[in-house]
C-alpha cells in the first residue's frame, strides 16, 4: 500500500542532502583510496621486498576477507546505531592504512588489510540505512549518489596516489590516504550526523512538511520506499524462497562481474593491446561506473524495478560479449562498448539489487536486508577471480573463459526475471 505525504519543503537546504554529500565524500576516500588506489601498491611492494605477484596481489584482495561478518551487520547497526558504525568504519580504515606505512612483514600487511576491509564493511553496511533515515521518494537517487563517490574517488585519487608513490614512496602514500580519511571523510560524517533525523528539524523524509496546510496536494510514495518501522530480521530473510532466488541470481551476476573485472587488464593485453591502452579502458570503465551509479538511482525513482533490472543485466551481457569479440578480432569499437556498458553496470548493479531486496521484503529492516545481500555479493566477488582464472588454466585462453561468463550472465538474467515476477508482499499502513 502506498503511503502519502506532503511535498512542502522547509526553507533552506534540506539537511538530508548535506548527509548525502558527506556519504559521497567518505566513500570517495574509503573505497577510492582503500581499494582502487591499492592496486598501485603491488608493483612498489614487489620491487622493495622481492615478494611474488601472488603475495602482493593477495594484499589487495585481503580487503574482502572479513566479509562473513556482514551476517551480523544488521544486528550491529541495531545495537550501536549508524553514526557509530560509520565513524568506526572510517576510523578503523584510516588507522590501519597509516599503520601499513610502519610495517614490512607480509603477515602484518595481510592483517592490516583485513582490518581495513572490516572498516569498509562497517561503513558500507550503514549507507542504505543512513539514506533511508533521510529519503523516501528520492531513496534510489540518494543511494546512487552515495555510491558514485566510490568510483569517482578511484578515478581522481589513483593518479594522485601514483604521483605520491613516484615522488615520495608507497609509505608516504599510505600516510596521505590515512590523513585524508580522518580529515576529509570522518569529520564531515561526524558533523552531519550530529542531527539524528528529519524529525529533529521538524520536517519529514525528503524535507517534506509534517503539518501540511489544508488543501495541500499530496504526493504518493512508491510501495518500495524504506519502511522505517520494519521489525523483520535475518531469519525472516533466510526463510523466504524469494530471497534465495535473488541470492542465486546475485551469485551468477557477480561471478561474471568479478571474473571479468579482475582479469580485464590481462584480457585486453592478451588481445594485443598495450598496458597503456589497458589502463585507458579501466579509466573509461571507472568513469561510466560513477555515471551508472547516480543514473540508476535516478531511474529507480521513476521507472519500474523490472525495467532497470533488465537493463543492468543487459549491460553485463553486452560488456562481457564485447570483450569476447575483442579476443577474436581486436576492435576499438568493441573495447569502447565494453568500457561504457560494463561501467554503467558496475555503478548501477548494487543500487538495483538493494532496491530489489528492499521491494520484496518491506517488513525486514534495511540493515538486515543490505548486510545479508552484501554478504552474498562480496563472497562471490572474492571467489569470482579464482573461478575465472581456473577456467583460463583449464582451456588456455580467455575467449572460452569469456564465453562461459556470458552464459553465466544470461543465467543471472533468467533467475532475476523469475524473481521479479514473484509476488510482492502486501504491507499495511
């Protein structure tokens, strides 16, 4: 059942937009600095310590090792609140990245990177909950803007970090990232979160008036808008066949996503292109990921969930198929199609799946919805590069690997289409 509220804003900029800007800025450094930029540390670490590429590459992927803790993410948010979760997450990552500059042993680096991943999980699991506290009609757009900061952070911070490494070394780059996290990510979050909710300012969600004048037009809110009074928890999700269908679609979807992305550079170079061309393709992908994140959120507030979902799956299929074409006959056009389609998919896929789970389980708290689904996503992303690498080792070429990943993406589309046709629960006001 649709809820109706007025759309009469209070004077001045709605505080929810300030909260959203702080989330964007925090994600810019937490994800852009903590993941994208860390790829640049592989070469200097290998050169300084003589470690194998597998060992130094593992330092990057260790970021995801704490993903099982997501299963208790909903309970942690309920117990400690989103402000503490956001602050602890950013603080842990900042301290750990600074400490990385002081160690030289591989086990210590793995431990610190794992702790950084734990901080990232605390931060990421709190984003949909924070957005739901301030936005209803614009919830999709809010999510998209918050997550766009992750990709823009990688696009902007990667060349800056590379410059610092070249002139001052990787340790100085670690300290710089840590200081940026403490000052430009943590402080804005603490400042905006001093106000707990729109009700504290005398307004409703989206800045709407709580006491409309007589005769004021009302605006319907989508049935899939977050239900802040939801009391459902993890068991309510796990008992539902629909959730397991969405989870299976997620596994197939992100197996293709993670497998292609992790091997993108090697695939492009195996097709006969230079390392420079490979980096340009990655930049194109990252740029469109930022666009896809914001655009998908905007579209979800206006289009049907099914329409956006099919579009995300088609982007995944088109991008992977384009690389398959490139492996057979090098083509700049096909590479461009890959960069655009795959980038839009990277940016929009999380926004779609979170909206999908939210739409099907309005009786379950947002924290439980997102942390449980995110557990499935990160577990798949951790395994996907290994799966794709194993397929390559068995068949000896990326063309067969990409062909199988295209089939995996088609399976994801089929499963998601079935799940999208499932009956939406009826929630009474």
